[in-house]
């Protein structure tokens, strides 16, 4: 490795180290914590591939890195939309007699369920998405049926509140 390459690598390492927490927060606010780390890794990989393009000025380098992150996010969004379109086509191929709603139909409900307490969300999913009875959902989750009933009622109330806030 030449001196220039070492200097370039050191500069990029400094830029990434200084901005990594902010880039992670950028992704967490947009995609949640589950996918944010993968997008940070993809951004850092892209930054290393384009190390020669990193501006010398710290502020400009920071903005450049955020630009890389923005492009990575846009690519991830496009890939997600392609997966949903493929899933829709597969559903129609497998069940042509059924009219299948678009994959983004009900996104507000899915988002509201995702914001529920995990135990409550799981009951809603088991009952409404997996079509289990409340007694079956209780058995799957390992709780008494009476507990499942009270949690289910709480989940429905919380879900109504979530949906009324997002869809006034």
C-alpha cells in the first residue's frame, strides 16, 4: 500500500468513525433498528469502494457520507418494492381465482400492529392473520385462555387508538 493509499484509508476511517453513530440514527429513523445496521454496513462498503471521492473537508465529507447513505436507502426501498411486486405476481399465479389485494394494502394496520407491545401484537397476528381462535392463540403463546382474552381486548383497544391517531 502506497503512502497516498494509507492517507486515503486513514482519512476515510476518520470520517466513518466520526459519523457512524449519526448514520446509524439516520437509518433507524427511516427503517427501524432491525434493518438499520445492514444499511450502515452497505453504506460503509460503498464509501470504501469510493474512497477516492471523499472530500478532504470534514463537513463536506460528512455530507458526502450522508449522500451515500441516502442512495443506499433509495436502493433498499426500490428492492423492497420489487419484492412486493414479485410477491403480488406470485400470489396471482398461485391463486388466479382470488382477487388478491396489493401488497401495500393495509400498511397502516401492519405499522400499527408493529407498534404494539410485542405480546399484544403477536395475539393480534395469530388471531387475525393466522386465523387461530383465541384459545388456540393462547396455547401457541403458552398463556392461559383468560389471560389471552384480556390481552386481546387490550391489544384491540391499543390498535384502535394507534389507527385513530394515524388516520384521524
